[in-house]
C-alpha cells in the first residue's frame, strides 16, 4: 500500500496527490494507492493513520508525506517501521502554525477548517526529535521553499537519503520530474507501465 499524506489546508485533490494517483493507475496499481482527507485535529489524523496502517503488514506499507503530511509520515514511520518519503516536510508545525489559528480556507475545496490552539499541543505530542532508522527515509527538499527553510529539513534528516532540489518551491511545482524517484524509494517498480 502506498499512503499519501497531504499538507495543511490541502486535500486529496492536490496536484501532487493527483499526479501520484495517475502514475499508480498507469502502472496498473491504482488499488494500492490510498490518499485520505486528513482531519484538522492532529490527534484524529494520527488515529486515522494508525487505523490505515493496521490493515497491511508493515513491509507492504510506504508513506509519502508533503509538508504537514511529511511531519505525520515521520511520526507514522517511527511508530510502525514503514518507509517514508518526505516532500518539503514540516519540522516544527507546533510553532509554525500558530500564525494560522482560527478559520482557514482549504485548497482545492469550498470547505474551511478551524485551527484550534489545542491542535498545536497535539502536534507537539507527535514530534519525533530522533530518527531511529535512517534507511527508512527519503527527503526531497527544495531550496526555494518559501514556507519552510530547507536547511532545517536537511539537518533533521541529515543521516537519511536526500535529494535537494536547487530552486523550486514549497509545493514542488516540478514534482513530476522527481515522482518516479520517490515512488522507487517506496518500492514501486516504475519501469513496468501497463
């Protein structure tokens, strides 16, 4: 199973989520791809991820997380032992998201979420200050990320496999050219299109 975790204020309709869905379909593996709508509450999101992960053997699970989804992916990898590919992952969202308390619009949707102060504590509770098995991780970080300093990502995942993109942006607008590298790390054979 390939589990994609979107970022803060995003949805399964995000560009990267849709690109991965299309690529998995082209590979004849659409039924192995899961991209849930993550709840605004980090505690509820963690419970959802634990429930999904419990459905498959850990050796058959890989997770891709973008931004806040990367923070969750790191937590899930530490909890379960699965592989995690991180796309411009959030490092300290319990600090960074203080500026977003209150009602927030959701991208690719007509909906909004209510970012509550207690969610910052819930995020802190999911913090993973130490990476226990670096071989489980692949970091894709863009030097042009306008929201998260890529150097904090490189430092946090210093002992992990990394691909630092010169330029680009927080969304990794050019993600299509790196997608197969990410999928290959997750154990997806990208050479066998159907």
